[in-house]
């Protein structure tokens, strides 16, 4: 599930980077054709790239929020929760081993 979401997110980021390349190419063509001046082209490109970056951040935030909500709905343990349980299990194992050690010596 997480892999699918990650792939979808990366595809979206890839689409945004293609948009950047396409924007650069379109502005360059407009400048070469004399339809806009180079300074105007630079400003238009900068504005477009700023909007693309803002959109990328919005997508990233939205995806992160949706993934978190999905995990909560699925009632899956977080990595922090798993780490806490692992530490607790190790502590319990240590306590059991400590209690079992004197019993083995007493049987001899």
C-alpha cells in the first residue's frame, strides 16, 4: 500500500518537473519568435516556476495528510509504536532471562 502511494506521489512530482521543463521551452520559443522580450520571458518563467513549486508543496502536504489519515483508518501501528513495542519486548525478555537464570543454577 505504502509503495503504491509513494509511486503515485513520485509520478506527480515527475509531472511537475516536466511542467518546469515544458515552461522553459515554451518561454524560450516565445522569445526566439519575438513574441515576448527576454526580460518578460524571464519574469514569466520565474512566476510559473514559483507557482509550480507552490503546487508541488501543496501536493506533498495533501498526500502526507491523506497517507496519515489512511494509516489511522487502517489502524496500523506507526514506526514509533513498533519501536516502543520492540524495546518493551526486549526488556521483558531480559527480565525473564534474569528470573530464569537463578532457577537453572538451583537445580544443579
